[in-house]
């Protein structure tokens, strides 16, 4: 096992430290160093972290397939193989490559091995206690995230924390006692709560691998956000106030770090879902129109400004992406966790093969169900479509193509044909793995707040923001535009000039649908259930194809003890695709035991 880690680590390290990649690729894995030779100092510890994330990025394809194709937003194309069709039809055999948990467990064993060696390093004074704590927290969090994914898809899975020296021994894991989803979540909460709160924060600038751009990328968004993960675990465990507290900590990053005094634009916009920007030199990331808001052909649909630019913007832009001199965060107003794929290093971008019908195999496509969802929305200018749909997928050569992952590979024009390559050839498959961003945090906070009885606040964050929903006609804003609630449900969005000038930190926050220029949702019947339904639907509209959908459906269906919440959505997807298995799949999914994949290490 250790030799495998070191070889992958060396491949990734050649990118980070500028050494000769030829020398790395010429290295026989059998020549890899022993742990005593490898874990010598803080630089080796950092190299181990980078190598771990390098291997972690090989999970991208499996992650998106399992979390989106099993749900209702992705469908197969005529080119899809048997394995993908099994996933789509919820009829998965043990030999299905996408259902193989082995890649996840290989990473877990990598984590365990690194943790063991980090412990030796700190005990032998090769690294300082603070250096150990920060890196230990990162590895524990990444391992916990992997275990959460396993539990979501397989329910009962073996939980192992010890190091296994030989890669072949991974198969022995199957004989370990399995922990079901509910218990696994509690175990992972325990693991994460052992991390001191200071080490839940991102890496600080005294780490050279986050303080400098590497090959045009800012490493500040490479690493798992530990606070969000703990919030997710609390949300799965129905500890709603604790979940909201974790999410609010992220949402108020610019407040905590004192940007009111140092950079007012960052204070207003960072992670707060606004229609503005953190700098005048970067375009906004909201759905917008150029000059004429009543002409749908003037929709801002490019890589530099507008909602599409969230997924496409040049991440070497130091103003959009640069690290503040006074904090340990990126000024990126949206992304909290994102990994790049680049032709300069491995692994290769898997999303071109999955989604593109130019240079790829075009195996998966947006479902008719999600297309209908986008087309059923109404914008504030009364256009009857959600512009996020137009930018999440494109019609290319007559076929619907998931485009979120392709903007750094192919340039589409308005008619849907490809007018140019972003790189020099079809083999230059640059792209990104989208893991977590501010919109997801806001939706999860709204889900927790709604279940904690703060329905109006949840409605505000989902729709047009606190400033709008908590407003009134009075000129005096002292007691308006503010939730006046206890933490973490306290939001001050006051914006007025009487009796004093108010420009509170949330006054520009427009809510998820406000940023998308959509009209507010309506609340019918049980308000808690209705708002929760709207939150989960908005997750589909905003976060489609990013890997959140299956987990969202499972979590809410389990909370409600209502399998129809999940089964009906999958049924609607299959029915609209004229899939003859639609009714049978719905019947199968009415039994929650059938939500989970067969566990077999291949």
C-alpha cells in the first residue's frame, strides 16, 4: 500500500515543485522509498497531503455517476454501456465497475497510512504539534467524507481506521464488521468533533502549498472544507441548529475575518449569494442580461461574467482568486472546494468522456425531467425559463449536452455548434471537479433552519434574500430587514438612510433564486414540508450534475420516512425518457433497502 501511495505522490509532486516529470514517470514503483526515508520533515508531510488529493481526484467520475445518474437529473444516451444502464435502472450487479467500493477503500487505507506516519513524525519531533494537528484534521476530514459517500450508497460498510501495509489486503476489509448509515454518521461526527475548532479552518498562509499559485491554480480551494462536512453530518443526523451553526460560520467568513475594515466588497459578497462582485475588475456571477433585460438573446452567457462564469472563469485571475494578505481564504465568492483537471498533470479529466459529443464518448445527458424543471420557472422579467438551465446544458449537434464541466474544453455559440477549442487540441481536456460552493451551503442552511422552525428565514435565503422578505414600507429601517433572532439564525440586512445610514453586511444578499433572477416560490399546505420541497427542487436547478442530488433525496426521504419522495422523482425521469422499466423501478424504490448498492470489493 505504501509504495502505491508514494508513487502517486511523486507523480503529483512533480507538478507542485517543478521537478522533472520524466524522472518521475521513469521511476519503477518498486524503487519507491520506505516510510522511514519518506516521512522526514514538514515538506514530506505536505507532499503526502498533495499525493493523497491527487489520488482522491480519481474518484471524480464514479462520484458524479453514482450521485447524479442514480437520481433524476442525468440520463443515459444511446452510447451508454451496460454498467451505466444498470445504474440508471437501479438494477446493479456486483460486477458493475461504477458500484465497486474498492477505489474508496484504497483511499481510506491511504489516509490511515498517512495518519500513522504523521503520528510517528510528531512523536519523533520531525514536525511540530500544530503542524501535525492541521494535517491530521485534513486527512481525518477527507476520510470521513469518503465514509459518508460509502454509507450513502451502500448503507452498511466496514469502518476501518488501522493501516494495512499491502494493497492486496484491501479485500480483507469486506470481512470487517459493517456499520449502517445512521450509525456511521454518528461515528463520523465523533471523529470530526475530536478536531479542535481552530483546526477546522482552512490551511493558513504559512503553508507554502496554499500561499502560492501552482500552474495557474490557487490551491486555497483544493482541500476539503471541514466545517461544511461537519455541518453536513449534523444535517444527516437531524441536529439542525448545530448544522446551521457550521454553515453560518462559512457564510459569515468575511465578517469573522474583519473585511468590513479592510475590503468592503469582500465583506458584502464573499459566500453571501449576491448579484455583485468582490472586485470591480471581475464580472458578477448572477444571471444577468446585457443592456436589454427584455431580450433573451442578451443573456450574459460567457466564461467571464454571469452565472455561467462560476464554472468557467479563469482561475489564474489573482483578483477573483487571489489570497488575501490578511487572511487564509480565497477571494473567490462562490467556490469552497474545487479540484482542477489539466493536461499538464494526471489524472485525465473524466468528464469529457462522460458528457461531450465532441472529443468524448457522450455517455450521459441531462434528463428530460431536469430540462422540464428549468423550463417551468419564471424570471422576474417574465421569461418562462430558468437561465441556469441554458448554461448548465447546451444543445450541441442536435443533442443535449451537460456543459457545466466543458466550458474549459469547448466554446459553444448561441446556435449550439462548437466554434472553437479552448485548448490547442481535443486531447487538451482541461476542466474541474466541482465539490462544494456557497450556493450549496445556503441551501443546506435553509434546510436546517426550516426544520428548526425558522421557515421565514429559510424562505428568504431560498428566494430573494433577507432584505426583501423582512422588509416593509417604512422609511425607518431600524426594525426591518433583520431577523432579530439568536445565533445562528441572526441576519442583519438593513439598508436605509433613516434614522441613520444602514449598510449591513447582508444587505446585498439576494437569495438563491434572486441571484438567478427568478420569482419567489409559493408555499402551499404544510409550510415546513412545502419549503423543504422547494429547497430540494432548487438544489436541482442550481446544483444539477455537481454530485449532490442522490444524497439530498436519500436524506430527506429518510427524515420523512417517505420513500415516495425519492421513488417518484426517479420514476418521473424514467417515464419521461420512455424507459420501459419506469414503473418497476418505482416499485423497487418504495423499499428503502433497495436504495443501496451491493457491496462487493472487486
